[in-house]
């Protein structure tokens, strides 16, 4: 048998998956695919966005302001699922912007079907086509993990807000366990942190090849692997908590009301540790108010840590109280069983 030509050997070696890629693909088998629908599943994704928007409104937005009678701007509105939630809160006006004209059309159709009045247009978050002091509320959910110039976007938010207007921001920091936007294929936590770009790309191909034979009754529709990797490579801002804080201190005319690191309960103590907080913060929530004479200062972040600590202490106290009440009810039930 003739030996493989040296040129072919070099090409095969260059294209064969690395040890790291094979390790990632093997580890991936131990993690379940997330239940979140994929972006191309438009109706299911819109429904997921609505549910997510309802949770955000109940647990975050409504704690800081009412939407009733407000002019609202939704930055990076996507398919409009969350705009539908905002529209049910009796605002005066809703406008959604997104760079993707395709999703803008889907958003318009979705809200029209729900008989919710809203306007949508294609625009950059860092170059808003609106006059100064136009909106009472500017909302950006899952946008700053894509905005490549966060300071510029913050300046634009401040510009279009009316005096006393509120900015509500939430996003997933880059070093969070699931920020890669590749979890349709790669489900190992922090894979984008622990593995090289080359290993990630090769692992995507390996995982895609493994899942060519889909289980019975499972949809075979999937995102294109090269498109998934392109989103990771080209459409993420890679914004960290530290970078966002730095961007905040660069804007004037805004006062920081709240900066909350959201995490799993078990990882909560780690969010107080510099460095570890980047890894264990699942989402960052921010509330800003437009006040011309104000600006965000470094001391404000220390105040936010105290607010976090107080909020976590109250949550622990509530859980302890509920646990005590549960134990008491169990003891009472046991006593009634022993002494009818």
C-alpha cells in the first residue's frame, strides 16, 4: 500500500480535530440541551420572549417604575415578544429598533396580530434616529452583550431620555457560563472561556455530526454551524461587568439607581468576589435615571454592593422564616397523626 503523500498528510493533520475539541465534544454529552427555543423558531421564540418579558416586568421593571402613560423605546427589540408585554401595561407609545430588518417585520406582524399599537424601525443603538428628550423609558434587554460601543449607546440613551426618564438595562456578561450563543450545540458551561476559538469551531462540527441522526419525533431543523460560530465571533461585544462599570462612569447626566448581579442561589457568595463575579453572574441588571447635574461615580458601585448585601440578607431571612414555618407545620401534622 502506498504511503499518503506528504501534502495530504499535512492537510489531514491541519483539519483533524484537536484533542481539546474532542474533549469538549465528549464532555458535551453529559449536559442536556437547553429548553429555550432557537432563534429561527419564530413563533416559539416570540412566546418565550413574552414569558421572559413578563418575569422581567414583575421582578425588575415594575419595582422601579410604571409603564402606564409612558413613551417607551425598546433597544434591540428582536421579534417583539417583550414589546408585546410592554404594550399590555397601557403605555402611551412604544417604539422598537433593531438592526435586523427581518426580525423587525416579524415584530410588526406579531404586535399587529395581538392588536397592540407599536412602531418599529431599523437603526443602530449607538446612533438613534430620535430627537433629544423623546422617551420616558428606554429598555435594553439582552442588547449590551451585542453592542460593540457600550459607552456610545449609553450616551445615546441619556440623550433621548426626558429629564427624570429611566433606563432599564439587563444583559449577560461575557464570562458568564452561557454567554457564547452556541448552546444549541455546546452545552458545557464556560466552554467559550476554557477552550480556544479553534477548538470551539472544531467541537461544533463534531457535535453537529454526532446529532445528525435525530431521535424519533424530534425536529431535524437546526441552525447552521458556521452561522452559530459567526454569531459568536462577530456579533458579541464580549462586554464584562468591569467594562460596563467603566462605561457607566463615562456618561454624564445620569444617576445610578441600581446595579444588581443576578446568580444562582448557591453561587451568590461568589458574586461578591472580584473576578469570580464575572464567572458566576448570570445577568447584570441596571437602572439609571436622567438627572442633568449627576454622573455615575466609583463610590456608587460600593453603595450598590451594600444594597446587594441587604437584599440578599432579606431573602435569606424570608427563606429561613419559610423553612421554620414548614418545619412547624410538619411537626403539627405529625402530632395530629400520633394523637387523633
